């Protein structure tokens, strides 16, 4: 199963393919050891999810974002 290390901005920083027997806690421990940090500090900076869940979350967040550029107050209006 592929696990991804994701930063605060939802960017994938690292990917690893671990045995299917690895669960979330074991994958998190893998990345904590890789970063050589305290687990509490690690959890403040990173999250660990399966690649499949990451893709699902990304698609959902993109679908929920509706950009209405015409409602943006920061545009230049020549007629004003």
C-alpha cells in the first residue's frame, strides 16, 4: 500500500510503498523515523494518509471550491 507524507499545504512531500500489513500508526512511525523528529512535533507539521485517500480528498476539495471570479473585489474596473 502506498502512503504519502503531506505538508500543511496539502502537498505530497514523500511517498513510500509499504507492505499491506502496515496500518496508519506504523506508516506514521516510519515517517517520524525518516524525519528524525519527536512525534508531537511531527504531527504539528505533517499528516500521513494513503495515496488513495489523498486523491479522494484532493478531488473532493477541488469539487467543493467554486471560483466566482466576477464576485472578486480585487479586480480592476476600467469604467469606475
